[in-house]
C-alpha cells in the first residue's frame, strides 16, 4: 500500500482498487489520507464510494456530508449521494441529488442515465 506522503499516488492506487472491486483496500487508502488531510476532496469521495459499495451506508453519508461541506459545488459528490439514496430506496432524494450533480457538472453521464431511469 502506498503511504500518504504522496496523496495523489495513493489516490491512484485507491482508484485502481475500486475499479478491481477491492473496496476495502480503497477505503483503507482513503482513510489513511484523511487521517492526515481530513478535507482532501478526492479522498473523501473515494471513501464515500468505497463505503457505499461495502454497504456501510452511514459512513458513506458522513463522508459525503464532509465532502459537500469542503466542496459544495463538486458534482460527483451529488452523483454519489444520488447512488446512495437510490440504493436506500429514497427515490425523491436520489432524483434531487442527481439533478444537482448535473447542474454542477453537466458531463456526468451516470447522473443523466440515472435520471432517465428514475423519471422512466
């Protein structure tokens, strides 16, 4: 595992772990970065994604809350919130989050796709 001396290299490692389905490893990397840099936007995002995939919904929500506090116009934070709310059955909340995601970042294809499915 990469040390947090180079958070960007560690985040690349976390991204690879997420892409390969190793969410526990990604979470450990993100948590190590956050221990030293608690407001690191990308580490908060990776921690939220990993937590959602691991079924740790409360942790995911906490990471997203912190992320939106640090970067209130970060579209991917709202996209991830939409995925989480959808998984939890909060369809209205998911739609709202995906709409906000596309407002802040119109290139988020996953948010547009989710909205099309949810509006169905």
